[in-house]
């Protein structure tokens, strides 16, 4: 007996509330009951059936302009400093994202009413089909929260439990799952699960939401979407049709950046965007690996994103997500990603990169913030995306001389007669764009600044001076101001790279000399500390840093 072909693709389009969805029916067939509308059921009960719903683009990425904010007072925050990049007249450069697809699994006992209301209802009740990396653990199996307009109460919960018990007694353990009252048992993530393109095979798709640009997200299979299934009264105010995902975790499972290979446990090169964007290919690929790749070195366990808001519509998506990876594995520097988007337009994006401050070794993060602000200087007060950099100190106090130190470290400590170093500058002002550290010794294997290493500079200070307080072996405090270099995690984890950096940091011009330092050279400025007339000046020694 031949299997009937699936129904033709169907587009649900309404001008009243701007609903625009494309439906495909894989492994399904239409069945005409004696009474009522037609029903969608599995074409073959023992083979899977999927309801595929395609949305249009959910995100538009725009050009960001470099900014150095004047900071406090608040009255001056709308005025950019001289180092800021001027805004171009609109329109600015932009790129639109790709399609987003939700794939729902239709159970063997499940029927879907083949009407507009029936299809929208199925989107609220059916479980999602997702890639292995996005699957939630089996412990998440349980009663599915019913989506109603009335608040939940104890009586509703009791009725739900009673209904589940009756369905189980009459029709078996799978009946509550088919009725949408219990989440289907979730399989454990496959051994070695890693990023996977959910839209690679049109005949075998899985859920993939491109939000933001080029980054595909996937909620777990038990996520429940909430939206209206009936058209509102067209004579009154009608809201934009949208579907909302309650606060839940999600994972970035793929990026459309060219060259991305999930088998290579390293992020992409930061270059590759057509213009300055909130996220680089390195940022996007790092988020994918850190949230869904179980094959990263060091036994790293990927952590899902937390989201307070995820909505899809024909006009673009809403996203409020946060990813945190306080201890990224070898080869990765991103420790945090925060993204806020409304109607497909970015409002606030923050990416943080792990590093240390040279030469004392304090843990710190380089913060890149892209934020939409009104331009008060323009007659149209257009809102542009502005991007800035600053450094946050994560380890204010660093102590030296532990008992378990190796003999080499003990020898190096004797070259550094201080027991602790406290950084009084915990957050820098807005910085100029990070510049590659000069290489007087020869060519660099990696592209410029591929491994972060630069001296922070502001409009007022080149290089920027950190306020430092140190305690010497006699317990005396010495306070001074000195430049410090930000050294990225990928560099300071390599002894050879650190030694190369030290050689650059201490060229011949910085050798000890009885003559006053010549501050006309940048190399000298970077190793001179302003002790403000204190009786106990000292020369920064960097050899101990190599022994870390």
C-alpha cells in the first residue's frame, strides 16, 4: 500500500495582526472524519511526523560607531568626546538575518486540526524537535504547564493531576504525552554532542532560531510557546501577533559564519564582518562552543544561556539573554555575553574577554559594550549603535610568596620585594580601540591582536595609569600610578608567548640607567611608575611574570 503524499505547504497570512507563517507537513497526511474539519495525522504510525513552521528574518544587524563616553556627570553623557567616531547620516550599513524554523513532533496518537486555529494550537502543545546539544536532561520530564489566561491555582493543579491519572489508566502511559499534558521523556545528550546546523537538511530539519544575526539558538525540547490562536476583534486595537517562550534556558547551536567547524575546538578569527558589528565571528563561534560543545578540552561542560524573554513575530524578534562562563577552556577568552533586542533591533550587547594585567598578574576582563543611544547633535535625534571598551578588574588584591611555591618561583619572588599588590583602579574609563602591541623582534605568527596584548589608552592618558597600592616585606605601603598591559587569556596561558611579550615589554631603551628616563619614547613611558615623591621608589620587574 502506497503512502499518500503529505499536504502541500501552507502559508498563514493575516493583514490584521501581521501574522505570517509558512507550514510544512513532513511525514503527515490529511484524514477526513465523519464530522468536523480535516485532521493531520502521521502518514505511517511507526514513522515520525513533523510540523515545520518557518518565520521570516528575526534580526537586522547595524553598523556600530566607536565611542568614548565622557561618563559622569549624567548631563554630559549625550556628548561624545573627540576620540569618538562621527555618526554617518542614515541609512547606516546593515545586514538582515536568515529564516528561523520551529519543528514540532507529532505523536503517533496525536491529531492536529487542519485549520488556522488548529495549527496555531498545535504550536502551543506539541514538543519541539531539537539537535542533540539542545536536549534537556531526563530529569526535566514532568507535567507540562498549561498555557491559560487565568492564573494557576491549587485546584487547577489537582484537576491536571487527576486528568493525567485517568488518561494513563484508560489509554496507557503515552496518552498524557500525546494530549500535551506531560512532557515527553527526554533523552540524555548524545555522547560527544557538539554544535550542529539544525537547518542543514531541509527534509530533516530541527529547531533553529537565528537571533541575533548569524547565530542560531535552540530551546530544549520541552519548551512551550505561548501565543493567541484566534484573531482579535478587528474593530478595536489589535496587537502584533507574536509567540513567546517563557523564561527558560537555550543554547547557541550553530553560527553561519564562513569557516565554522564544530570539530575544531577554537573560535574563529575576529575579522570577517563587513563593518563594525556588536559581535564578531570570534564572539559568535565562542558562544556556540561554550554553550553546546561537549568536546572542548579539559572536560569543560557547556553552560546554556539564560533568557528572560524570547519572542518571534513577522516584524522581528525580542531577545533578553545572558551567557556566563567564568572559567572558559583553553583557547577561549569570552566569559560573558549579554544581548537585548526588540523588534529585531539591538539595544544593548555586552561581550567580556578574560585576561590579566601585566606585570602583576591581576585577573581582569576586557568589556566591549554596544549600546543604542540618541544622537542629540543631529536634528533628527537618530538612535545609533555606539561601541566602547573598558577594563574591569576581577582580582583587586594579589598576594605573593606562598609556602607551596616552587624553588624557581621563590627565586623570582626575591626579585620582587612585595608581599601583595592592590589595584585601586577597579574600572577604567572608556578606552581607545585596542592596538596591537608593537613587535620589534620580528613577525608574529598570529594575525594582529589575535592574542590580545595591548596597553590601555584613554583620551587623557597614553598609556592609561592605574592606581596601585603595594605592601613590601617590612609591611610598609607604597602607592603610585603606573601603566599596565592587558594580556589576553590565550597569550598568558602560553609560556613562550609570555616570554616573547616580556621581551617586547623591556627593549633596550628601558635598561637601567643613572640618567633620568627619556619619556619621549613610548617604550619608556610603559615601564615608568609615578611614585609621587615617595622616599622608596622602585623599578618594575617583569621576570617573575614568566614563572606564573
